[in-house]
């Protein structure tokens, strides 16, 4: 899912209890912040840590980038997405709505 | 497309520079040659960007054809052909057109290494257009010429599976096993340093080869051997965070069980594939099994959803700093729906 496309989703559903969190894994701070600014992204942006504190490794490991997960209110990982393709946006929105309904 | 290609070129360049292509290193790159290379690179990049922006498959293919027409014999040939073939055999459903394109390009390619690779693609298209005699003849020719690499084998395997040429699938998957190791993987990607990745990718080659081999055996009426091969393949599969592996193994295995009437076995094997794969094949297979069990597909969506709930793993929360250097604990978001995306700036 392309990051800029997550912004409208965030704005649309945040009031229903929806969070968007992007974790950057290479610690290229300047590049990352530039990207965030240029695209006016206002959701949560976190920076991965190194070595033993690296969380990205396990969650992305076999897949590679870009990977995203949809987690429900109970903390269950319900959907995963790898890469961007036509039609992904609609798919993801449907999934978000389904999880918001609970 | 561009980024993936540049990574591929970096790997290939490194491979070449390690002396894997003796003879070409002797020719010193003069200034004029360098300028021509840069010009070509610019042309390719421009085409690649236009390709990414193109809205229809027809337009994408037109761009690739134009490029190949003007520059049929370059370091970009393989990649341009790969995409043209994918688009033409995929969305455009025109394997004969792809076949013609490869033949046309082949006629213009002089570099022997490149020629071999284009011929492999031609062999794949023989398979896709049902020209099985030509495929076998060409394969024999190519095998006499040189050793196939893992991806050569895989290309032939995949087309042979589509063409249901099971003897070829068996022969090629058996031959590919020698290259289905971390060592062989490392030899193909010498600049990769991550040992864990090398181990994983090397192993997964084995899983893929064995999956195809097993399926060939099943289709050659050697089911028991096929099933034993599937079980062996399982040991070489690496699973993702959600417990999924993008491999044909479970689809082949499930189909075998379904053929034997073991519907519950098939369902168990293919549910994760149905839930997490980008491809629809697993989901179609699961629906088939469901219908076999229940008589109709009524309730299938509910069935799928329940399985999704059942198989979903728990998110192990963590804390990380944001760009204001504040620690954000994702555990605080429990009770909300969360989209967690992993990225890096290109």
C-alpha cells in the first residue's frame, strides 16, 4: 500500500478508532522526513531500532518491503499485504471497514 | 519496475566483474563507449518511467516493443523481454504475439550469453503456445550448449506445468535440485552478505523444486512418491509472520488430496493460501473443497472469515521512537484497528 494513499484512509476512519502507523527501517531520517513533509502525511511515523531491538526483521523478514498488516481491535493480525498493485486500495478499505465493524 | 531492475543490474554487474565472463573485461571502456552506455541507460530509464505511468497493458507493451526494436541486443534485453512476455501472456492473453516478439529479438541478438537467455524464454513460450515438440528439441539443444542456472530450470518447469508435460516437469525439477541450495544461491548472488537470507532463499529453492517434482509424480500416476515428496518439501519452507509461504506446494498437495477424496485434508492444507496469498488459486481450490464437502458454496464467506479469525496470530506489540524522539507504545492502540506499514524511502 503506497504511503501517501494511507493519508485519506486515516482521515476518513480515525474517528471510528483507526490508527495508521508507518515504521521506517533503514534509519534514513532526512529522506524519511522529507518524504513525509512532501506528501503531507500526518499519521504515526516511527523509526526502527538496530540490532537486538530491531522489530522489523521478524515482521518483514520473509516478505520483504513493502509489507503491511491490518490488526483488529483485539490485537489479532487479520490481513497482510505485500507490494502495491491496482485495486489494493479498495481491498484494504473494505478490510478496514470490516474490522471497524468488529 | 525501475528499482527492481537497477538492483538486478547491480547483481549482474558484480557477477560479471568477478570474471564470470572472461574476455569482455579486456576491452577497455573508452570514453565514446561510456557515453553510448550512458545514453542507453538514459533511454532505458525514460522508457521505464513511461512504462510505470502507462495505464494500459497495450501501452506498456508498445513501449517495450519500441525499445526492443531500437535496442534489441543490450543489457536491458532480458528485463524488457521479461516484462513484455508477462504483459502479453498475462493481461493481453496473447502468447503467440509474445512468441513472435521473442523470435524477432532473438534474430537480432549476437551476444552468446544473452542469446542463450533469450532462447530459454523462447523455450518457455514454446510451452505456452503448445509447441511441445519444438520445446523438447530446443531444450536438448540448450542443455548440450551449457548448464542451466536455477531460474532457467524454473522457467521451463513452470511452462511445462502449464502445458502438462509432466515428464519435462519431473526431469527439470530433478535437475534443478542440485542448484536448490544456499551455496548455489550465494554463487548466483555473490554480493549478498546476509547469511540468514542466503540460507532462507537457498532453502526455499528446494521447497519449490520438490513441490513441482511431487506434482509431476502425482500426475504421472506415482501418487505415493508424489505425497512423500510433498512431505519432504515441507521441511524447506520458510513461513512469514502470518504463517504463510508463497509456494505452490500446498495447492498441489491439496489438489492431490482432493482427487483422492480427502476433502478435510485438502481444506486444512490450503486454507492459509486462500487467506493470505495474492493469487486466487488457493481460494478457488478451497471453495472447490468446500463445495465437495457441503454440496454448495453457501456459507463459504462465513467459513473463510471464521478460519481467518481462528488462524490469526496475535500482534506482539512494541515501542519505537517517532521523529520527535518520543517513544510510542503501540500497545496503547489496543482497542483500535491498526494498519501497520513497513517502508523505507526510495
